[in-house]
């Protein structure tokens, strides 16, 4: 099975929350600004704990923040 393509709405949610900076978000969830950058770029998959912290900050569910990119051929393999 190939690696899942996980994307996120972190950048969009920051801007919807009074244009919160990456630094502000990093302080709220206890990680470096570079970690937030990497998450937004899809270069880093956060731990489940960090996902919950982000969900709390944004007052969203985890699946409103993170989602699997649609890839029909891969999705067929996953569900088979």
C-alpha cells in the first residue's frame, strides 16, 4: 500500500482566526514555528496529540483540519 496523501486546512484556519501567525499558533500548541510551516506544506504529519491540540485551538474536529487527498485508484486499493 502506498503512503496516504494527507492534506490540511491549517493555513486557511489560521487566517480565519484573526490572521493568526505561524508563531502564535506554534506557541498555543507547544511546537516550533518550523513545525507549523512543515505541517502546512504537507512535509510533516503531526502526532495525534498535536492534531488534538490544533483541533482545540481552532475549535474544529480533526477531520475538519486534516483530510486524505482524493486519489480514486489508491482509494480502491485501500478499501479492497
